[in-house]
C-alpha cells in the first residue's frame, strides 16, 4: 500500500458481533470472541501501514441496557483480551489508551486497564484508544462541567478540546462503521465534524485486513476541503 495519503487517525464502530453469531446459530458471546480476533488483525494492519491513531468503540453508555449476562461476559472478555495481547502490543510498540467513564466499570476491569496503561506506556508506533463506557454526549457534558468548575468564560475550539477525553488526540480522518447500520450512535460527536465516513454491510467478525485496506485506498481518492472550495 502507498502510504502517501494515509489517514493519521482511524476510528471504528465495531458493529455486528451479535448478529454474526445468531446467523450461525451461536450464542452472542461467540460473536464477541470473534470480534476480538478481528481487533487484533486490524491493529496489526494499522501498525503495518503506519496509522498513528486507532480508536475503537468497544462499549457505549447505552450498552448497559443489554442483558446482565452479556454485559458481564463483555467485561470478562475485555480483561482476558487485554492480558492476552499485551505482549504483542508491547512488541509492536502499541500504546493503549482508554476513554469513557472508566470509574463506573467493575474493579477487575479498572485494575486491568491500569495494568495495560503501564505496560504499554512506551509504545511509539500506534496509539490504540479503546472507548469503553463511552458516549459522545456524556463527553461533551463532562467537558462543560469541567469548564464551569474552572470558571472559564472566554472559550474557543482549541480550548474546548482540552476538556474532552480525546484532548491529546487529533480528530479522526476516517470513521468506519461495520454491520450495515448508517448512523453514528453517539460516538465522537464533537470530533467527527469533518471526518470522512465509511459504512460497510460487513459484520465486524467478517471485517478483514483486505477490506480495511480498500477503505484506506478509497480515502485517498476523497477531496477534503474542510468548508473551502
């Protein structure tokens, strides 16, 4: 792949794990397991071509509405996946980052997140951000609260960004959503004002490195004017 016009930051809404499992007569949890394997492949592919920032929507503030059994399984799966992939992330110099209301997560997962942050803190090839217990509206509301606490009255875009969860991360160049749905689902609402959107019918467990690269190539053909002519 020609790296000349690659995006700096790719964000992905990983949709379709449950449907993928149901179509195969499997429990939804098997779809989530399959999705974790795809995450590994996409991270490796991003490092391969030189993507610097990759942000994945893993668990939204709305996902608490799912059954307790599924939610508990997801949190356990997150813990297992983090511990399993830490050695490979360190080898590939991938730095982990987590955004969202982390304090509301179960203690074992919060402990694992702290471990992951420490173990990958020296990664320089890719910043892999996991949005977990995250909502775009929540992020904006929390930013406004913090601005009020700091007594700030004079505000511009750059100052406001410093109160977001993503304050040290450039806005996404690409947002990919798998699974066939054509909506944003409360993900990075402030940050995607000029992001190029790509929607694919592929369910996330079937999302391949090859399709990912095709989207990156399509991105190169888009003319980004940011409001100009």
